[in-house]
C-alpha cells in the first residue's frame, strides 16, 4: 500500500509525510501517478475546497482503498455525509484531518479574492458564533491545525486491515 496526495499549500503534504513515517508506506504526489502500478493499493490524501477533495478525480482509475480530506474546519465541511456523497465515496472509507490555511496576505490571485470575499460575508452575519469568529480569524491570520492525532482514525483503520 502507498500514499498519494495532492497539496496546494503544504498542509496535506505534511499529513502524507506523517502517515508515511508512522506506517513505512511510500509517498507520491498526484503528478507522479505514472510511477505507480494501477493495481497498487492507495491511501489518498487531498486538500478540500468547498467540500470537494482536490486531486481525487486523478486517482479514480487507481486502486484507492481510503481517502482522507484535509481542510481548515475542525470537522469536514459542510459535513461528512455531504462530502462522501459529493465526492462519490460511498464505497471507500473517508477520513478527515484538520489542516490549515495561509494568512490572507500570503494568498495570491483568485484564492486571495475568494477568501477575502468569504471573510467579508462571514463578518456581516448577524448570527455569528464562535465557529464563525474562528473562521474569520483563520482566514485573516492563517492557521496550522496539522497534528499527528488527527491521523489516528486513519492509522487505526490501516492497522485493522
């Protein structure tokens, strides 16, 4: 079994490397799929954007046994059931690991524009709660939630196989 990942800002890459250190599995980026035998069992890690696991479509032709999405929220957003449905993961175990985000000032182009607009929308909400305030804080100042403990459910699943 191997690990394949897609990472934009490095948070998901760190999870792939942590998982490799814990399991001894080899790690490949999605752009290295040509090096992989299609029969090889894969644990795929991808960053999430609006509930979509990035890079997942590229590995669909391979032998994906589990998928782990990485995002900024404490839990997968909007929720695990929607993520599973939207990404067509009904027959594949899905795991979530809180990743992180770069500070707004460090983002470029469309990402910066979209996150800036999202922060403005959140700030205007009248019913803001702790979750909304935390999201605004993370967008504006960045956040690193990568922790080994976030991989425990995935590691336990791997160990149970």
